[in-house]
């Protein structure tokens, strides 16, 4: 199979790697994306240290215990991210199906050998650390689906069968996640796949039917479990039972109220002193709001908005360069990180029901931090192979990838019709 057979292989041949770029004295990267990610990592480290100091001293007799562990996770994430930055996109496309099989195997292993924490079996114990396969699965699904849309794009756009194949796979992944249970990860993966399928050119009526079907399934799953129903009712009116089912949300809202405009000061939070559960993980943003106020909240939201925006700019640049795999991957990562951040922020502010989702690049947790760093590094790799400054169209408002793929499909259909007319 020649490099010209697959567009991504052609781009792979034409694109220089990290070493050759260094030799020529230039290593193009999306600076805005890199700076935003580093700032979120730094803010996250500071806030993990502040939010966990009391609980770490009580449980581990070391007020900085969680800071040291989080720092180690960040270093590991940066090292793995650097390795990803040196890995060409063609290898990601080739290994996509194998990544998916690995992810499915890990999800099955969790159900058989996983460690139970707070009533859920989501972690595999690896000595002194716990590993959460669902975090890895989010990236694997994006990479696999990006390759699938490149290989079977015409089938996905023109037939119901091609459209239903990846959705059946998503259903299998969702079942495995719900058995843990990990409803939040299932929602994020499903929504990410829906977004990528839409950008891949799926017919609007198919997308609408699928979206409504998925919404019904999510609603049924949400009300089928007593603890999820309790979360939903406490979300609607947390003050009806502020000392039981609504305790976590009411304490988070109190933290936001105390923060006001400028916050009470770094390290001066009261809610983190055993009032707010999971203060250094799922509800880190509430502690940040209390200590840094509206200014800190706006800054974090702005940084996540910048990351999502740059992800889509990188995707447009890859699409303009003819690398559909890079474009789909960038869009998928942007949807994933943006959606997960939106859900976590919404939960902390009482806009959404409570979910066990971390804040990417910030919350305490090795699996989340490492995979967030890998995702950002993959975006940077795409931006390296397809720099925005070499794709002028990516700086403007360009047609979405869905329109590009639809246009390509129309041209293919027209060529086929012409051939048939000539033969007849």
C-alpha cells in the first residue's frame, strides 16, 4: 500500500518530525493551547494543595501528601505527553483499533478485578496507585472513531448500516461503564461520539433520531437507579435536605457565595475544612471560587474556553491541510475536554446534577491528569504537523468538516453517475 493511497500517509510523508524540525531551528506548536494547558495545570496544583491540606493532615499526617502525589502525576503526564508529541499521527491512526481493544479489555478487567471505592468499581489497583480505565477509554474512542470516519466516511454518510456500527460499539462501552457504575463517563463518551458523527457528515435526520434515542436511554438509566434519582431530586432543591442528600451541593453553593468578587484569599477557605466532601477532586472548583472569587472563576472558564477554541482551530487547520484524521481527532478532543469541564463546572455551581467527573488538568487524580496531558499533547502534535500559519484558511471562518465531507460525497456521487451514463 503506497503513501498516496491514504491521505494521512501522504501528509505523514510530507510532514517533518520533531527531530528534523529542531535541526531546522523551528518547532511549530499552538502556543495559545500550550499556555492555557500549563496555566490550568499550575492553578490545579495550587488549588489541590490548598483544598487537601486539612484532610491530608488528618488522614495521612502530612498536610502536603496530596500535593506531592499530584505533582508526581503531573510530571508523569508531562513525560508521557512529550512522548506523544514525538509520535506521528499516522501511528495513532494505525493503532486506533488496537487502542479500542485495549480499552475494552481494561473495562472488562475492572468489572472482574477492580477495586471498590465509595460504592463504585472503577479502579484497577497498581501497587500504590489506582488506575481508572474509563479515562483512557475517552481518548481511545476519539482516536478510533476519527480513523473510522476516515476509512468508512462514505458508508457512514450514505447508509444506515455504516451509521449504526459505531453506535453499537458505543452502546457496548456504555453498558460496561454503567456496570461499574460510571454514568458520567458514559455520558461524556456518548456525547463526544455524537458530536464527531455530526461533524463527520451524518444526515441530519439520522443524527436527530439518534440524539433523541440517546436522550431517552440516558433519561431511563438516570431514573432506574435509586441513588441517581436521589441526586436528581437533591439537584432540583438541595435545600430541602441540606444535611443529607443535598449536603454536598449546598456546601458548594455556600463556597461560591462566600467567594464574592475577589475571594476570601488563597488558603483561607472554610468549606474545605471537612464541610465540602471531595474538595480536592470533584469539587475543587468550588474551593477555587471561595478563595479566588469571581475573578478566579472567570479566569478558569476563560482558559477552558481557549483550549476548546484552539482545538477547533487546530482541527480546521488539519482539515484545510487534507488530514481528516487529524481534524476529527482534534474536534473529538475539543468536545471531550470542553464537555467534561462544562459538566464539572455546572455540578459545582448547581446547574447540573452531581456527577463523579473530574475537572480536566486540575482535579486531583492520576488517571485524569495523565490522560488530559496526553490529549493536549496530541492536539499539539496535530498543530505541529499542520501549523495554522501555514493554513491561512484556518484563521478565517471556514466551512465545517461536515460541509467539506458532504461536498466530497456529492462529488463522488456525481462521478459515479457520470460513469454509469457513459457505460450505458
